[in-house]
C-alpha cells in the first residue's frame, strides 16, 4: 500500500490477532489494499497458542488450518489417578511459524516490521518519528492496553523448548499434566515440536500476573520424572495471560475515547479459561473478509459488536474463573481435577466452547464439589 493513499485498511500490531486478520484479507480479499505494521522484527507474538478447531465455522476453520504450524487429532489430560486421551482437532498458531507464513503470503509492500505505531485514528496510523499513513480504516491489534475495567485472574506461564537425547514419543499435546507433586496449585503443559523436541510450560492461575521463581525448577523436576534427558535448551520465555472474571466491558471499549477498531487483547477478544486469542482472531479474520465497508467507523462498530457478543457468550466460562478465584489456593487443584475429570464429551465441548445447558449444569456441580 503506497503511503498517503486512502484505500484499504491498516493494521497496527503483528501478533496473532493482527496476523490472522491480514492473512484472511490476503487470502480472501486480495482486491483490498492492506498494510500491517509490527514494532518487533518478526511477526507472531511471544510463543504459540493451541486451540480446538471444533468451535469454529467453516471459514474460520479453513483460515486456522492454513495458518497452523502444527495440528493433532486430539490431546491428553493427566490428572491424579486418571489419564485421558480425548479426540478433538487441535492446531498450533503463532510464534516463528506464523512469521514464516506471513512473509510467504504477503507481498513486501503489505507489511512493515521493526516499525512502532505511536497513535491511531480511525483512518490512520502515526509512526514513531511522526509519519502518518492514511487509509479507509485502521485497526488496533497491538496487544493488551488498559484492562482496569475488567476483573481478572492471570495465567502465568514459564515455557521452555528443549531438544532431547532420544525421541520422546509424545504424539499430541498434553494440555494438562497435574500428576507430578508440587507445593501449590498449577500444572504442566507439553507440546511436541519435533521427534526429539518439546515445549514444556509450567502454568499457574492466580491473582498475580507474574510467575514465581520456582517455575524453572518445576520444569526440571518434570523432565527428570519423565526420564527425558535434555541436550539443548532451544528457548525459554515467561508469559502472562489475563483471564477475565467480570467487569464493565462496555466501559472497557470506551477507554481512550477514540472510536478505533480493536482486535486481540486490545479488544477483549480472549478465552477466559486460558487467555488465548487465536480462536477469536480466526473468527474475526473471517468476519473482516466478509466486510464491504472498510471505513474506520464501520470497522469499529463491526468489532465492538463482535466483542460484546463474545463477552455475553462466555459468561459461563468466566463463572469457572470466579469459582477458582473464590476457592482457597490449597483447594484449587481439587477443583481443577473435578472439572477436567468430567465425561469426555463435556470436556471436549468445554475446550471448544460448545457446551450446552446440560454440560453447564454438570460443570456447576463439579465446581461446587
């Protein structure tokens, strides 16, 4: 998109939400001029996200399959005294894999990397240094901003990618492994990233956004308990994902005053149970590609309505977070065990946001104990 024109759309932020919106437009609406601007040197954001594709419509699912860097037919849950293998189509989106897909799909004139956006209007981006780029409409997908209007828990994650001395034999993600004893609530997540490579995450959900200093030691203990010998640490990172309990969502969208379209965490598009944004990003990418009016006002109204609808739909998921927040820390693991120890159908529908009334009643009973 030549600078200074007033055609097409601008996207600020090249994390999962911004990238999937751009990929949807590039794949489905190549006639619409597009420019995505990312502050970092690479697209994709910190780490990768795992999501279940079952809860998506056909267009969003097709986009997810195209953007995924890995896919599996199911998952494992390992709870004290009970290990389970569940069927559910999973995909991994984000990180370096998403960066590779972006630069392969988009033309060089459709993106700017290493460029900071310091301000947005509904039809323009202002870059660090003062340059202004205009278009029909602009979208802010730069990650979390002011979340003060929302009541939150946090998922603190310490992730370590390792190469092992021998094949690990893990053929699909272990979304929850709570079988290794630990001093407080929390669990391990294991994702295969190669025959001898794994991404292991120590996860704690609490009122604190920061993880604790023992997370690395817990990963060491987990590796030892599984008999996996590490020959190289490929990467290590700490992340914090907000988990909404409640709050004034309408006021959240009014923060800042400007009527600029928002995506991802900036727009409150996240799953309350795990803080991931990928499923909503796929839905919103497909929604954007169906749009005919790309003016800033139209994009704002489109995504505010989408965000409000998602917030209302997820009230039962926020109730789970509220139950966790109300439980004393020493009882949270037992609550977690009851929730994910429900029948396979309920758990898979919970993971894919397809729970019905009967499922929600079973979940409420599990939360009450």
